[in-house]
C-alpha cells in the first residue's frame, strides 16, 4: 500500500511540475494541462533576473454518437501559442510573469437527423423542419 501511494505521488508530481531538459542557456519542457500537451522553450536574458519563454499547445479529438433520431459529430481542436517574460525581482526566490497567448481553439458540434423525426430535450419534430 505504501509503494502504491509513493508511485501515485511521484506520477502526480511529474504531471504537475512538467519535465525539463537544460542545455546551456536554454531549457526545454514538456507539460500536459487543460490546453493539451505542450512544449516550452525557455532562455535566460539577464542572469538571475529575466527569462523569456515560448510555449505551444496542441490537441485534437473527435466524437460521434447516435440517439433520439440524431447523429452527433463533435470535434475539439486546442491550439495555442504563448510568449512570456519572467522577471525574478529577488534573485530567483519567486517570479512575476507577463505575456500573451494566441488562441486558436475551436469546437464544432453537428447534429444530423437520421430518421423521420428527432428528439431534443423531450421535444419531437419532423426531420424536415430542422433549421440552422
């Protein structure tokens, strides 16, 4: 039981903290968050005072379901890019960050009637009466 708890704590800390590999003046990180998997590159501009980061996130998924006389097709595309500056006012004790995100996230849901009638929220209607 202790081993299982330790393994869960180790996996959770890795997921929350991300993963970094440092080479010279650059660091590369891989993360997973609400925007999907991301890759991040950080460089030191002024030692112990200013860093610059660029981060990209990308995730896509599709889902199809059938029921109540409808075929539902949903797509989710998460795509964003961030440019961030980190200032360390007290020699690395904590940081203040400012930046901008370019948001390319999209979502689509298409419901297509499959029979003579369809039901949405307890309301039945003939398939020919559907309008967008």
